[in-house]
């Protein structure tokens, strides 16, 4: 279980960086956002596209948006706007 959580934490952090969302900065500015980060990680654990996500991150240092299959694509879009 801890390995799975660690893996998905890395995927959420990696995807966030690629789409320009800096969780560390967001949480420092508003500690309540830590709950959103935890929720994003938990949402990521439900994803069926783990391999595609890993490949996307390997091939892209940055991206305008997360791929449509991403369980957090809408959250990332909201955060990019806010």
C-alpha cells in the first residue's frame, strides 16, 4: 500500500510540474490546499492508465494540459487558471 501511494504521489507531482502547478507553492500560500493534494493522489490511485501516464511524463518535460485520461485533469485546469 505504501509503495502504491508513493508511486501515485510521484505521478501527481510529476504531472503537476509538467502543467505548471507547483503544489509546494500552492500549499505554502494556502495550507488548506494540502487536502486537495491528498485528494488528487487518492484520485490518481484509481487510474487505469498508469503506464500511459508514466510514458507521457517520460516524453514531456512540460505540457499545456494533462492528458484527457488523467483522473485529475479538471483539477489541474482549475489550478492553472487560479
